[in-house]
């Protein structure tokens, strides 16, 4: 199974569990990130960033970035969430 598909299934599952199925993923993109290694003087793979567009049903979020915090703590990399 593709890594992006596994991440999407994990995100869907965690959103369903945390918000009772009231949040629907519109689009999801996982991009690799890099960092500059001073020792070898080149860019090397570092982690990933998740860009997510979601549609919120009737769920009320306590704070605007509640979904980002949930996903960042779960996945361990940066998440950018946009509500559409």
C-alpha cells in the first residue's frame, strides 16, 4: 500500500474518532520536506508536511487549529488545514 494512502486512512480514522464523522476530507497532499546538512553541504530528506482541505459538518471546534494540533501530535510532522 502506498504511503500517502496509509496516511490518508490514518487521518480519516482519527478525524472520525475525534469528531464523530462530522469532518470530511476534500483533498489531502503529503509533500516531503528537506533540510540543509552543513557537513555534506547539500539538502537531505527530512520529514513530510500534510496539506489538508476539509469540510466541517455540524461539529463545533473548541479552537480554530484543533484539527492541526490533533494531526501534528498523531503524525509527528507539520500539518496545514484549510476549511472549505
